[in-house]
């Protein structure tokens, strides 16, 4: 159903931008504790160390560090870090 591949590199600003640019339908990021959703049709805000995303667990908008991300799902394809 979903493709999954292991990526040995750490998630960072460059990878965040690559995934953001390639996403057409969904952009989901996971930490050990929370799941975050990026709305594709809106402007994405990020800096050198973090990004802004909707926390699907708490319903709040959070600032998330790139280093906390353990997996990313873009249009049904999961990449783990």
C-alpha cells in the first residue's frame, strides 16, 4: 500500500525543502511523540533549525526541530531517518 524506504542521513533544512517542493497531496512528519501536518496549498515557514507545522495530536501550531523528525510521509511514500 505505502512505499517505505530507509534513509541513513539526518533530516535537515535541505531535505525539508525537497520534500515540501515535491509534495502534491500530503506532507506528514513524525517525531517519537507527535505527528505533524504541513498544508500543501499554504506557504511553508522554516529556518535553519526548525519549521512550523500543525500538531495533529494537540491541535496546536508548533515549532519543530528538524533533528526531532524520525519519518516523513509525502503523498503516501514514507522515508525514515
